[in-house]
């Protein structure tokens, strides 16, 4: 699907990008080049490639899930500028 002048004008209006009338033809040509390049990527055989989340295989360190003593509530609240009924008091941010 080649991109024509009308499509470029519609895209620029939707993206709220001003494109001069004399630049529309150039932008259409560049967008068509990008689309052709993406079409070339479809030809690459990726059936034997596993999906990955990073370019480097990374193993995250794991720790044992053990129950331990939590911090003392009064000790934690002593660092707070203000507390009430065992909870931190924070300023209201939404009216």
C-alpha cells in the first residue's frame, strides 16, 4: 500500500505535525521507503529463533523465601515527621 499525499496530510493532522505543502512529496517518499524496509523484514526466517527479552542472557539471583523478623513499627515511625494511629501521615495531593 503506497502512501500518497492525502495519506501524509492525514497522518500529519492526526499527529499534529505541520508539514509544508512542498515537503509532502518528500515525506511520502520517506514513509514508502520505511514501509518497504519493514516488508523486507517479513522475509527473514525466524521460526528457529526463541523469543527473548534481552540481547544478553541474564539469570537473576534468587534468594530463599524465608520468614524473618520484620522491622519494629515504632522504630520505623520514629523516622517520620508525623504519624497517627501507627501509620505515616502524608500531605493530601488530590483536592
